[in-house]
């Protein structure tokens, strides 16, 4: 994505395309798995942490990324890949071995019956276990 495409994309999503926001977006636009603030810092080593954090928060508010609470105590983010990502909850998988978190975009959050009088505002559904790479490594070591 070039700067012109980035500026257009951000503007279409209600985000003013400042230089910092454009650089942060261009750093994460290619991410296929979840990433952390620290990951983005590694991609933009000359940018201060607070500027990156503010950009990520703004992107989340405008639903072009979403936050994932995978229980590790570290906020992770993932790109919203479909137009209705705001309304379509999907399952996340957190690997207990390598620490990566994956969006399982084709796996919807199962329907949950909410008691009368309750109103759900959002749902997080995280499965924990071994990702395919860690499962294969454990099998090679004879641990499975």
C-alpha cells in the first residue's frame, strides 16, 4: 500500500491521515496474525511508543483493527478483514507455547443464551492450546 492509498483508506474510515497514523497503518497492514504494541514498535523503531499507542487506539475506535484479550495480560490487535467485522464476532486461538494469537476468521463465536434482562455488548472467545507449528514441534520431540 503506497502513501496515497493509505491516506485514502484511513480517510474512508473516518481517520485523519496524519504522517504517524499512515506509517503505523503501513506497518501493520500486512499482518496476518495478532500483533502487540511492542511488535509495532519493532517495525517503527524511531517512533515513540505513545504515538503508536494512540494510533492503534484510534484505529480500534474506527473498527479497522480490533483488540483481543487473550488472557496473557498483554493487549493484542488484529486487522478487521471484513466489512461487518464490528458485528461478526469470531474466535481467537492463543498458543500456550509460542504466545501467538490467531484470528480464526471463519469460526464464529457460538450463540450463547443470555438471561432475560441482560444485554450483551461484546463477546470475547479465546481457545487456548498449541498452534499447528508448536503441535508439529512437540510431535517431533515425541511429546504428543
